[in-house]
């Protein structure tokens, strides 16, 4: 199959493109610039590379036509963030593409009323990112029901892997937290640390996209979580990272207002988003319909990412 991947050199695309090539597909990799993928792979030598500035092309109305002209039988869009953007692409691809696969987010769920969350549970997102991604999901479902273009949405959790700093046990992205853990120093956890985060290795997200592509009849019109087999509490996450560093846990727990006063606004904003959502999602649907199971646990995926950071002295 001819497959076009939009946002091909990002975190997930780094794994996705080689998987597609190794499966025998003819891949066109679309990205904004000339950035190389996060990890080298010989498969990239067999990939057609196309540079497109999506924002500019959507502004002048050429983006959808440009993607359609690449003549992919399937299109995987890793960098669509608004229903308007998805609608423009759908209009251009309708009748020309067999399958459109789009990256969503588990933040289409609002606060949990049961765990683990299933795709069919009631959705009440807060924050523009989750609201827009839910609107995109509804658009994809409606388009498939109308028979216009078969579409699938994959909803990743907190993506981790070599190449960038993972969400840490304090609920934000400053790699200094991992450095302090490695030295056996104190870190500060908001509240009682019982809020949850749900990581996923970028490779598992890529594998799920491929599974959905290969199971077109089961995936069309559906959406799927892409997470590890189990969420972790901030408390459990912190204790595990100390243990893996050969240190006694020195996590200390502070009420939210005190914790917030001790951290920069950027860190506090990220932490609040994560503890307010406290996601814990099920992978049962992907197993049942696509035969897919994640390979990486949350902690193993984080440990690989932290190892990458440590090798570079925790620089991002």
C-alpha cells in the first residue's frame, strides 16, 4: 500500500515510518522541514521525503490538495489539532484515499467516574486541546458513517521514549526531577500522590497505528486508546524511580497550594493539567478488535527515556 505520513519525523513517526517500510508499504514522509527522526534507521533510505509547511499551506488552501496529490492509498496524520484542520483534509481526500488515521489524545476524557476508562465511556473534556480532539473524533466517526472516507483516531497517553524528557513524578516535564532522584535527593509530590498518569512508549503508539491500518474493516469509524497496560500513581511512580536508581524514596507530599508556590508557573500549569485529568485508560478494545497489546510498561518506557537523558546529562 502507498502510505502518506504527515508529521513523519516526530516522536511517533520515528518508529512508525520504519515499521511501515518493513511491512512492505511504500511510504511518503511529510514534514515541515529537514529535521531528522529521533533515531536513525536504514528504512528511511527507502522513503520519499516531502517538505510542507502545514500552517502556511492551510492558510492559502493548498494543504489538502498537496497531500491528495501524493496519491497515498492511506494517510496517517500525526499533527492535526483542530476540527477545522481535519475537515479541510477530509474534504480533499474524500474519494481518493481508502483510510485516514489521525492522532488524538486520551484527554478527550474529562475527570474519571470509573477506571480504567473505556473509549465508549461518557466524554466531558476540559481544556481546548481535549475539546478540539474530541470534535475531531466526532468528525471522523460521522464521515465514516456517511460513507465518505473511512477514518480512525488513535488516542495516545503521555508519550515517552528516547529523545525527549518524559512526564515526571511531580506531574511536569522538568528533567531536574530525575536528576534529583538519581542523587537520592528530595522531590515534592502534589497532594497525597494518588493521582494517576498514563504513559505510552512512542513505539507502541506506532505499532497501534500499523495494527489499525492492517485491520481496516475493524478500525474504520473507531477510536482506540494508546497507552501502557497500566497507569501509575505519582506516589508509585516516584517510589519506583528511586528504587530503580538504587535509592531510598525521599518523596515528600505537599498540599496543592503550597506545592504550587514552590514551583514555576509552567511547572504548576503542567502538573495541574495532569493531576486534574488523572487518566487511567483501558486497552481492551484494541486487543479485541485489532489483536493489539502494548509491549512497554509505563515504568520501562520512562526508564528508557531517562537513560537517554542521563547519557546526555539530562539535557533535553
